[in-house]
């Protein structure tokens, strides 16, 4: 996935300061934060979006959610919202699945 920006960050081709770095998951601060705390939880495996996940990725899916829990713990248990855009039509601009972790202020209710 040479043209994928997040794969380049994962491989080190693009240098980036991570918030968390495990065997399977990388967490970055979003370069254009939409909340006081805005992390991107990124699997190291290239998967375009949640529609690309298969049974073999179920542990990874759980790990991504538990990473969000850990990020909250690192911020004194802060309330947070997870947002995942799956498809260009709904706002996905980077075609490597990532969870937006948003926190630090009252977020507008979506529903
Ligand atoms: P999407 O619209 O695909 O759900 O979200 C992509 C997010 O990635 C955006 O919030 C954008 O600000 C962020 N982003 C794009 N390029 C980079 C980058 O090179 N580094 C970091 N840390 N964030 C990026
Ligand atoms: Zn990628």
C-alpha cells in the first residue's frame, strides 16, 4: 500500500510522534483536531474500512475498541466519542480504517 499515508506512518516512511504504539495499533494526534483531544486509532494492518474486516480481524476489532478505553484511562477516565467514517460518501478521506477518539468538550448530540 505504497500510496497509503497511514501505512507510510506505520512503516516509518513518514515520521510521526505517536501517542501509543503496540504490535497491532498506532495512535496519533489528528493534525486538524476537531476537539481538544482528538486521537486517531489506526490498525497497523491496512484495511480500507470496517467493510473490509473479516473473521480473522475480530481480535483486532476488539483491540481497537480497547485502545479507546486505554486512551480514556490515560486522560483520567474522560468521556469520549468514537467515530468511524466508512466510505467517501460519509466523510472518509483517508482510505485506511481509523477510529476518531474525540473528547475534552461537550460534543454536539448527533441523535
Ligand atoms: P477521515 O475523514 O478519513 O475519517 O479522517 C481522516 C483524518 O486524518 C482527518 O481528521 C485528518 O485531519 C487526519 N489526517 C490526515 N492526514 C494526516 C496525517 O498525516 N497525520 C495525522 N496525524 N492526521 C492526519
Ligand atoms: Zn494503509
